[in-house]
C-alpha cells in the first residue's frame, strides 16, 4: 500500500507559513510587546 505524501507536504507548508506569521507578526512579551520585526529595527538603531 502506497502512502500519498501530498497531504503531508501540504500540511507542512501550511504549518510553516502559520509559524512564520505567528513568530514574526505577533507581539512578544520578551520584546516589550513589540513584534520581532519592530524589535529588530529598534535594536539595529542603537
């Protein structure tokens, strides 16, 4: 019996996209409730 890997590949793609958005656009308490992108901009200004 062959396993169809297409659904698994799709799930990996969707999860990776969700994780990227979650980690980059969600405010983090460790960064003073800024997004990682905004925190990086401020960090590089120093």
